[in-house]
């Protein structure tokens, strides 16, 4: 990484502030020149100056217009700025370089998780404000932005960059340190937001860059379900931070959380396509106790019939909840039916959720190749794969 890259400073610094500066400069802990209608720091950073109360904090200049900035008739991205921006929790300081500031302007003022979800846009903007107080959230946010940039630029490949690794590592270290201390009410949203970002980073960053290097073809890859451990770790914080409490910024996501935590059917095959039920050996009398595929088959069937545009984060994570107990054991041992269910989920969810697509682009074809190579005699499973009798029907 270049010498101008991120660095942590242990000693406490107290930047000078103006008495009548804009809220953006106060949030960024910088001295405002109090220029009207826009101070120089806000203009260089690419945000609307907010001396007035009706302008949100850190509002990008082009935000809400639905168009990029236009200069001399040509669409251009907001250029990065060189002024230092600090984020601090009063014990740890982190300085943003020009590239990080550019990413904040381009990505973090909107929703990266589900770009068209107004609730997530609301959440992301509030998390952006918090990130200037909690360095572990800032590091996690920048790591997600870098990962999203890799998704948009397929030429960057599947492997995460050094910068992604740096911010991911720093966020994990700082959050673990914070969780060893008593959690105060004011810290709960930042902790939950960071934990959610770390799950996305874990899922979207497979070690393999090609299907041949990926699990399940590569049996030496023991990290293929590591993202499950991170997801379960996040959910262990649920009762501590309670994202649905009335004063939580995540309260607007109640409907998404409800989808994630929907109850599974107690028995039967309602909603499961007959061909899939037959492949999973499911019957009307089946339950989770009698059939290890029961929950996963129901979960993946919820999204298979939906248009891609209607598949939500909550629905995709409903399937992730089904990966536990006997079904998880079957996945780890590369059981063909368990792999088929994961393959069907990858193929559908990756069309709507970008961070699922980053892993699916290597694991999905790897699963397909593995099933063709080692289970070509399983006619029921082969029918769902590309070129099979049910491939066109299942998209």
C-alpha cells in the first residue's frame, strides 16, 4: 500500500474547531472557514454545506438528482480530495486518505446492500455519520465499499485487494477489542452495523479465484463455510444490541428482519416444486426431524418462483438460517442433494444480491462441475443442472 494509505495514530489529537462552523466540519472534526453559502472544506469534499438545519449531514452534492455530476456536458465522477478527514472514538484515530474519501462520496451515502431499498438508504446514511465516531465501523464500511467496487469492475477479479484486507482486518480487531468492554446504548447501532458488514465481507470474499480452485472441486479448501460462523456470530449479538428497539436506526428494517426470522413449516411439502421434493425425498408427512433437507428445501423454494427483482435480502438470508445441524453436516461432506440446494440458491440469489454473486461466480460452477464429475449417475440431481431436463424450467 502506498505511503499515503491508512494509518492509525495512538495519541489523542484535538483539531481546532470554529464556533459557528457547519455541522459537516464539526462531524469531521475540522476547522470550518465559515464561508457562505458553502465552506471550502465541504466544497472540496463534494458535500452540501449544512449551516442550515434543512440540509442533511454529509449530503453528496449530486445526491438525490439521480444523475452524476455534469461538467461541460460530460458526466464525471466527483474527484477525490486531498484534505485529511479523521474518525475517532477518543481512543483510536484513523485518517482517511484521498481514495477513501472518494469512496465515501461515491458509495457510502447510499445503500450498497440493496441499492433500490429506501429503508437501507436511510440506514446507510445514518451509519455513515456514526462511522466518523467509531473507527471499526468506518473500516468495515470502507472494506464493503472496496468489495462493491470490485463487484462493479469484473476486471479486478474475484480476489480481494490488499486495501480490502487491511480495512477488514482493522475492523475485526477494533470490534473484538470493543466487545471485551461493557456495551453502552449509544454503541449498539455501530456494533450491529459493523457485524453485518463483516458477514458481507466474509461471504463475498472466497479464497478461490476460479471454479477449479474453489470448493467443492478443491477438497483441500476448508474455509468454504467460514461465512456461516461469522453469520452465527453476528446473530449472537442480537439480544445484546436488539436492532429492533424503538431508538435503533435499524428499526425501519423490521420487515426485512421478519423475513429472515420467518418460522419454517412444521411438516409437508406445500410450496416446494414436485421435482425438487422428489429429489429431496420429501413427502407430505416429512418434518425437519425425519428429513435433513426439509428446512433448506422450503427456504430455497420461497425465492425460486419469484421474479429476480422481487428477491430480497431477508428472503435470501432465510435460506442461510437453514444451514445448521444435519443439513450443514451434509454440505460439509459434499452430499449431492445438499449441494444441489445450495447451487439453486446461489443461482437465484446471485441475480439480485451483489455480495452473494461474488462467491457464487466461483462456487456455483464448481458445484455444477463436481456433481457432473462425481454424481453423474444421479439422474434426479443432473436434471436441474445446465443442459438437464429441468434446466430451462428452473432458469
